[in-house]
C-alpha cells in the first residue's frame, strides 16, 4: 500500500477467521484469484494477511471509501467465494470495518 504523511483517511476491512480442518481443493487458488480481482477494483489500496499453523488468520484489505467496500462485497465472483467460504472453508469468521485516520511505520 502506498503511504505518505499527507494521506487522507481510508478504511480497513479486517477479516479474522478460522479455517476448517479440511484443506479443500480450490481454497488457495480462489484466495489468489480474489486478491488479483480486488486489486483491479476502484478504491482498492492494499492487502496484508497472516495465518498460523492452527488455521487462525487475519487479513486486512484497505479501501478508499465505504462505497468501494460495498462494491467489492457485492462483486459477483467475490459473492461466490463468500458462499464457498461459509459452506466449506471456514469454521467461523468476523469482519470489522474501521476508519484509519493516521498511520506510521518503521523500516530497517
């Protein structure tokens, strides 16, 4: 994600999840395809994700505004992936949407 000290506020969609024990075919491929598709959506700013060895994960996508988030949530391919996530890939998940008003970072 491109950042600078003059960046205006933006939104973070925080997706915390627990994967099912079954590592069903298609998950990794679908996740990669969804990221490529999200990157093409108007208002998309960036993405970060981590998952531990027990299947718990947190993914954060960054968006210019709430309208961009709504459009992504309702995008046809993403709707299909959401349904598959609920029926096969996740035991549970929670989505939070937060307004980011400031940021800073350290890089060595």
